[in-house]
C-alpha cells in the first residue's frame, strides 16, 4: 500500500474527522469562556481586590533602557491563565455531567418500558384460524 493511499485511509477515518470537529468546537468554546472570564468574571474580582488587574501584575527584573524593553516576570498573566483553565475545566465538567445525567435518564426510561410482544408470523396466524374453526365444530 502506497504512502498516499495509507494517508488517505487515515485522514478519512471517522475518528480523525470526529477529532477535528472536537478541536474546532473546543477552540470556539475556549474563546467564549475566555471572553466570559476576561469580560464578566475578572472585573468584579479585580474590583473586590481594590482595582487590581491580574494581567498587570509583574515583577520587574531589569528596567527598560532606551530601546530595550524591561525584563519582567508576568505572574499576573499566569494567574489569569490558571483561572481561565479552572473555569473552562469546570464548564466542561458541568456539560459532561449534564450529558451523562440525560443519558442515564434515557437508559432508565428505555429499561422501564417492557418490550412489545413480537407479531405472530403468517404461519402462526393461519394455524390459529384453523384451531378456532376446528373448535367451533
């Protein structure tokens, strides 16, 4: 099998396509959560902390000189990234928890329904009619 045909087989497998869709949806979901964190959650937290903006927190190791930028450790950006991760992880956890609850409810609903009796075959119907006719005689 040639390299090109092997790649084609790999690329069109359902798992690869599903993974690609998951990555694209995940990236879009990440943007939504990042906006929620930056624009909705962090401003009240910053206000509670006395107007502190986490992204501005840094330790200056070397001051800027002329055209050379300052050397800093931006621990505020790190805190912001950790908060983003925690919120994204929690949102995904809640979504999966809700999906599992719906799945369990559906499984319980299906298990509670008794299976319908099978429809008698044409032969069984014919034999039943013959029996009934013989019983009438």
